[in-house]
C-alpha cells in the first residue's frame, strides 16, 4: 500500500480497495434511487440476478464481467460507464461494445428504452460507431424476440390464423431483413 501524506501513518485512500457486497441469489433494487451504483458479476453468486427496473441512478458503473441476468426495464441513468478489466487486472475504460450488447441481451424482458438510452450516451461521448452497433443489435434482438414469440404463439393456435395474417408477418420479416442487409438499418 502507498502511504498517505508525508509524516502520516494513514494509508493513501486511493490505494484502498472499494468495499464490495457479495450476495447469493437475486438482488432486487427495483425503484431505488441512488447517486451511483457499481455492479459486477463478482458481487453475485453463481446464478445471481439483478433487478433494477424503474431505478434512478446518477451514474451506473457496470464492471466486466456483467451479471448473468439483469433487468433494466424503465431504468433512468444520468451517465453509463461500462468498464472492462483486462487479463492483467487493470481497468480499461471504455469497455468494448460487445460487453455492452451482452449486458443488454441478458435482460429477461426486452426494453427498447434501455438500449436507446445507452446508444444516446455513446453518441454523446462521440462513439458513433459503437452507438450504431448497439442500435443494430437492438433491432436484431427485437426481431429475434418477436420471431420467438410468434413461433410460440403459432404452436398454441395450431396454424388457425388466417393466411393473409401469416403472409403479412412473413413480408414484414423479409422487409426487416432486407433493411439490415442493405443499410444495417440506416447506420451504414
């Protein structure tokens, strides 16, 4: 440890590790308001889940590796920080966009506002390429979830839907895939 000011017996506060909670199970911080929240999978047990829906945070630090499951529906954050820790143990800000997208994909419910809030935060930082990647990943995740929901719904209805409805759905999927292939949803 580094020592404090010259002639002092106290250790330097910046060299002290931050206190960290270790929690097994689910952390439910729904509706909580705080100036800052720092979160990592290191805080949680093996199957730890985090519920932050409707929470309001001035600053939200997500340290890699992210939790297995995190619910961000309706969350309001002033400033997002995604921090990647390298193999040597050093922090590397900002985290790669793959880490950010991984966090968003782990949400049990699909909330576009969380994706858009993070995308806007990246754009405000001047990280337009990463913001575009978050947007494209959001569209892709939305398409996959919609397809999964329709597939589950079709099993329950035994294909009793009228033919025009099925054709309309397939046509909309085709148009969406074409937009992605040709323009990456307008980001290319």
